[in-house]
C-alpha cells in the first residue's frame, strides 16, 4: 500500500490496542487505495484490511494471552521451587509497577522464606540468597538478605564503596565505615534510618545518633579518629520502629502493622483474613486491612475490586457500583479500610460452597469505613486503577 515506516508503525500500534477504538478503521482508505493504486484488486485489498482488523480485535489478544500464560507458568514454577531466588529477582527488578516490595516480602515470609535485614556488614547492592540452617524454615537455602538497594536515599556508588571496603576487612565501627567507604552525612543518615548499622551501633536511635555525630573533617584531619564519651540512648517502641522501617525501606521485617493493631481491631470485632479463611459462604463478616490495590476493569460495569492486606494475608473485596457512588470518599481515600459485608467462597465448580471448602474467597462489601487515623505516621501506598 506504500506505507512509510512511520505509518506502518502507527498501524501496528492500532492493532496492538486490540479494541475497536484502537483506530484500525482510520487506516481503511489509506490501505485500500494504496493497494489498488499498486495493482491489487479492490476485493483483495478489502480482504486484507478485514484480516488486519480481525487480528486487532481477536488475534492480537489471543497471541498475547498465550505468551502471558507461558510467563505465568514459568513464574509460578520458580516461585514454588526456588522461592528465595524468585524473591531476590523480584526485589532487584523493582519498581515493577504491580506488587510492592512489602507485598513481595510479606508473601515470601508466609511461604517460609526467611528474609534478613539490610546490614552493612553483609549486604551487597542487590538482594542475595544466603545459606543458613534455621530449622523453622523450609530449608537452608531459603534465606534472602536484603540489599543496600532497598535503602531509600542511598546511591549505588556509595553502596559499591561499602562492599569494596568490607571486602578488604570487616568494619569495626560506624566511624570506621564512614572513613573507609568515604560516606557523607546523607549516606550515613540513610543507612541509620534503614537500621542497616545495627552490627556497628546497636538499635536504630543509637545508629542515628552515631551517624549524625560524624561530620566531614578538614582535609588535614580526614583520617583522624575522634575520641569522645559514649552516650547510650533507649530503643524506640515496636510501633515506632515499624513506622521508620516503612519510611526508610518501604517494608518491615518486624510484626505486620495490623498485628500490632490487632487488639484494638479485635475490640471492634474486625476479623483477620486467617479468622475468615474457613468460614462458610454467606456469613456476614467485618474485616479490615491496609489497602494495597484498587482496580476497576472496563468490563466490570462500575464494580471496583479492592485488595486489603493484614498480618495473615490478603483480603479481596468487591464493591458494587451503587456503594462506590455512596461511599466514594471511603473507597478512594482510605489507607486502612474496614469492610462490612458478606463472605463468599466458591468450590471451583461454579457453585457456592456452603460447607466452607472453597478456594475462591472474597467479601461483597455492604459498608466501608476509613480507619486510616489508626495508622498514625505509618506511610503506605496502594496501586490504584493502573
């Protein structure tokens, strides 16, 4: 048809949209007339266009579905047989735009992968697998050490200097680390905030104190140690530590925030995902979780699907269009959301399982409540409508 390279690419993109509004029809006259001008019959040109249009509406998504199925199978195989390697790869590939680092780590821990904290004495830039022998976990191979890449505000060049200096000899103090790895105040603050200096300075408050005391010296005194009296600070509370963990690395290896809030939530008669797991279908329930995802597919006719996370796993919530309109603020603004509704389970055959043996579980929401103030200063983020 005499298309230029740019026109051909535009047609390809329209086909890739695999929707009627993808714009394939806009190329009809250009394609048919171009082919006729070059000696092709009108009927043949029209037939070619119909094939292109058909591929855009069906063949393209079908071919991509096959590719996605293969990728899904391989991913599931790796996640099942090599969970530690799988977690390392996922964390080292962030941001992926779907699951956050926190969700990945929480899921791995539930599948008996031991996750070790960022530590300047052990961590490389990337997350790595470590050999261990903790009998509480699946096997000795399932231990992952978080890498220095997880520390917000730490540049890769600084991390590489830490790894290189540590290879020569272990660090003996935070001051020794700062001098030998040539770290500035920003680097030290980032490491201390991420609790990565524990082996050198103790708990996080002590780390921050030690890091803040190390100021750049004049060139003449660059390598001179500073001797001063030791000041011992008290450790922060668990809740405060979790807040700092999320702020510095986007996740925590301590108890899940909702495990800390569970006594208060229990008084409000809000069930955890574990408590609902074996309930029979049709039971009226009240539950709560941190919002990790909101989705509204174009084919869902206004239905919004929400994923909540608590200390035991995920809770899938279905919000019908009428409730979405009635409680838009709670639906869209909540970071910690309580849901009151009906528990549904399906046995996999399409029938509701009244005996509580189903594998598909979700809550049909009847009412939403925004409990975000209970999170205090804890910073969380959800993936919404992408």
